[in-house]
C-alpha cells in the first residue's frame, strides 16, 4: 500500500516543481497551467465514492490493481504529449487510476491491523505520502533541469510496473462481499454532475466571473443535483453515500476537518516552490530543496503519531496537529516578502509539516476505526471525497488569488516562474497576492482548529452510527460486538 501511495503522491509533488518548464516548453497559457493541477484533483474527487462502492461490492484487490495499471499507462502517455491540453486530458486518466488506489489503500490497512495497533499502522501508511512530498520536489527539479519535464511522468512507469507485479503476487484475493449487491447508477450520475459542477465553478470563477456560462452552468448543476441526490439516497436500498452517517456529530465534524485541513495546507508546497522561482529567479532544483523541511517534518510526525496515540487520544493529536499548521501558516503570512531570509520560512514550513503529519493519521484513525469491513471502502471514500474537495477548493483559491494584483498580461509569467526576469517591478504586486492567498489559508486553518476542538469534546452517550459493529474477530475481520 505504501509503495503505490508513494508513486501516486510523488507524481503530484514532482509536477508542482516542473510546472514552470512544462508551461514554457508546451507554450501553455495560465488556463492550461492551472488545469494541469486542478483537473487531477477534481477528477479524483468526483470518482471517489463511485470506486469506493464498487470496491466494497467486487473486491479491493481487483480495483487496486486496475488503478495501478491505469495510472502507469497514463503516465507513459503523458510523457509523450505534445501540448498542455493533452497533458490535462491524460492527468484526468491518471486521476481515475489514483481514485481506485486511494479509495482502497486506507481501507485495506484498516482491515488488516488489529484495533489497538491501527494508529501505528495508519501512521506508517500516511508517512508514505510525506516521503513522496520529501522526494518529489527534488526528483521533479532534477528531471526538469537535467532530463526534461517528460521524465516527471516517465519515471512513474517502471515503479508502477513493479507495484503492479508485487501487488498481483502478495495481495490476498478478496472474499465474496457480504450482504446484497447493488449499484445506484442514478446516484453516481448525480454525484458526478453536482460535485463536478461545483468544483468546476469554484476553479474558474475568479478568472471568468459568476456570469460566465461555464461558471453559471457548474453552479446550476450543483444546485439542481444536490436536492435530487439527497432525496434519491434517502430512498434507495444501495445508496452511493449513506447520508445518515452525517447525522452523527463526530463523523460529520471529522469529515469537515478533513475538508478544512486540505483546503488550508494543500497548496503550501506549490506556493513556496513557485515563490522562489517567480520572485527570487531560482532554478527548479534549488527551489525544490527549499521546501524539503515541510516534507521531512511531515514524515517524522506521521511515523510517530501512532505511538503518540497510545498516550493521547487520536482526537487530541488531531487538535495538536491543526494548531501547529495554523501557527506555521500565520508565520508565513506575517513574514512573506521579496527579501525575507530563508531561515524563518523554513521554520514555519517545519511547523506546517509537523501539523500535517500529526493530523492526517489521527483523523483517519478516528473516522475508520470500528467501521465494518464491508463498509470501509465507501466510508473511506466519503472521507477522501471531502478531503480532496478541500484540496481542489484550496488549489483553485490560491491559483486565482496570487495573480489578482497583477495585470492579466503577466499571469503567464508567474506560472512560468519567469516574472523576476520579465517584469521585476511587478514582484511587489505578486507578494501582495501571496499575502492575500496566505491570509485565506490561515483563516481556513483557524476554522479547522475550532472544528477539531469541538469534535474533541463529543457529547456523552452519543453513539457513532458506525460503531454498532465495533470489535474484530480472531481472523482480523470486523465482527459484531
């Protein structure tokens, strides 16, 4: 699970650093540059619940291996793409494979570990994403500078093939799913139309405005699909999303915290890497090295979070993590400038990394611990759907806000990392855009702290709807208590 998670997460973090060269060599505009990042997150998000339900029905092994094969093939083709918009299309295909992987990974780990060791297992699994963040920027910078941006996609191929063969050999074959099988096709269509429309509108509203047909159509699709989806899911025997889960305050607050945490911190690596290229005029590799403290801290915190959960409750660890993230973002907001020394920036990146590394495994443990085995896929998919929605919203917000103070003619230079050469006098305006973006991210992080503090004090005697089947049998499966 961890190796394949490193593979998929590595692609995104490496591409963040390589994006300016992709933009330059494919002659892409600001629109295509934004969509190379946003299309992947949007597609992954809207497909989560679909694949989560399918995995619970037909087995996680098949879904997992299919996802690996899809991601590997899309990586090969993306490296051959002649223009930016074809890269966007292949990133969509990559996202489909990634959705199959992510929906199953945490569920497989949760199903395999005994309850008293789940925090440690989830911490090690989550650390794999931190490893990807640690290695990804360096790998992306190295390939971009020495071999070309296409290798940011091509290096995925041999690793993907290794994961595919290894997974086929060692992953246990799934037992037939218990209970009735059924797939709510109308519900899945409503998810794709409603959530996809909302994310599309949020991604483009700053650039196009609310009156543009694309933005207005996306909002209309969401407004029409949401009540129909709620009505449908309350009546069907096989709902895509069990909306009754959201009646439980701890579950609702936990998934909300996943959304807010992702929206607050998901764009930090991209922002800082782009800052040192666009503002300081640095090459991709030095810029990538500047963001390593965040990834190192996140990896260390993820590995140790499970042991910390033996002394403190997972909810308490999540509160500590969100507080550290808030402190780091507030520090970046207060110190960001064209001449800021690197030392304080590195210190605040460490705080954000520590917070992320503590929050993700502890929050996942809270949400998945005690979920029946045959429901792990869909519950984990619901968590990931909201988390990825937060990531899409956060990325769209950052990509739009940082260029607002600049003339439209300079937007392409920002994403190409050449603003310091093209228009040195505009650097001060870009720094203002950075302050606005970091201000938004800090406000979201503060709201997340409040959410986690409230979730850490659940009302006495309030049972979670998924706890009715807590307890694990001797074979590691979840059994009724």
